[in-house]
């Protein structure tokens, strides 16, 4: 009996310390998980041997950043800050860009895990040039938004709805597109399965994961070559205590299954952060309403917009313009 009690005590202590470490590593910004190194037992490539395709992607990315920065400067970025309060009392920050000629068309752009508005401003510029008003937001615990723990889309879906309601309160005739990348993609998909305001018309989800549990289990295997059990199970327990949510509740597939909004799914074949199989699972899970997917052969995680930048935005606007 004493041995059983001792074993249980050791298990509880291990769950606390190991789970707490993982929660801090994965859910507290800039605590290690932002430096992603995949354990694939390969040597780093010689710079002289870099794949020409990788160089092309980098060139497209740099060009897009240069154009984004010029646009931000032209739009007087620093004076376009907006803030709201989340349902749980956090101050959330973003930026709004209104067209000179009034329009009801809006995009709300959501960035990815340990990223920021710099990412969504790339998207925002293209929407602005297509005569959309643009709202880019910093997800909780990112940028100028408060929060101790990353929400992994589960908490962020509620924040997105708060942003949406604030926008509609000021512009009640809005027609809104949600665009999300990676964790932002999971955010917009989870929101799409809820009872959203009628002003939300269409969803673009770029490289979303199928579930919080799934992406952490996948990453644990890729980064450390270890199975999900028992560490992700321990982290799940501690995340409930510290971050206030259950990994299992972040099953994006279940939200996609409930969604009736039109959804465009985007992914790259060689994404090693969110496996392309997750996109196929999400696409199959959506059984109500219009849907399309756009799969690119080239590019890694969140690189579809650099792999084929012209075609990427052509496909996005061909889809969203049907509904707004």
C-alpha cells in the first residue's frame, strides 16, 4: 500500500513539474518554443547548396515585406492603433485601415503562433489594395495585447468575436472576411462553428491545425522524437490549471463540422509544422456550406503566400468576392 501511495505521489509531482515546464515552454511567449528546430538528424546545409526554390521563396518574402513597410509608412501606421477589452478583462490591441472611399467590405486578419501583426499586415496590404477596410489584431499574449498564456485559437476565437462585435457596433452594415494563418487559421475555423453575427460572410484559413492536442503531439515527435505520452498528457493537466483551458477542447475539426460559412482552406504540401493531412481532415470535416481548398507543392509552413504570391491572392479574392 505504501508503495502504491509513493508511486502515486511521484506521478503527481512529475506531472506538476514536467507539465508546468511544457506549458511554460509552449504557451508563454518567447520561452523556447519560438525557436523551432526539427529533430530530423540532418546536417545544416551549406549556404552554397541552398535550394534555388528556397531562394525564390526568400526573395518573394523580402519583396512583400518591403512593399508592406512602404504601405504602412504611407498609411501612418502608428496612428491607427485601436484597443478593446476581452471578455476576461484583457486589453487587446490592433490597427485599423479605412478606405478613403467608404465601403462595407472588411477583413479581420489573425496571425499565427508566436507571430504578430507584421505577418497579418502583409495580408492586410493586399486586401486594402482590393478596396477592403482592414483590421489586423494582436492575439492575446502577443504584441500589444495582454495575456500571460497563448490561447492556441481556443481562447482567441472569443477575442475575435469581441473584435467583430466592436467593429459591427461602429459599422453595422459591414460585410466581414476572416483571414487566419496557422494558429490564426485555427482561430477563424473555431469561430466559424459558433453563432457568429450575420455580418461575417466568409473564411480563409491558411495552414490551420486540426486540434491543439494534435499539433502539440505532432511537434513533440518532430522536435524531440518522443511520443505524446506522457508529457502532453501532463501538459494538458497543467494547462487547465495555469492557462485555463483544455487542449482537447481545441478540436478544430468539431468546429469546422458545425460551420455553415464558406471556407477556403490553404496549405503547402511540405509543411512540417502543421502536416498537410490536417488540412485534408479539416476539409472533409466541413459538411455544411461552400468550401474549396488550394494546395501548393512548394513552400513550408505559412509560406503559401510566398510560394505563388500572384496565384495565392487571385485564389483568395476569387473565393471571397463571391460572398462580399
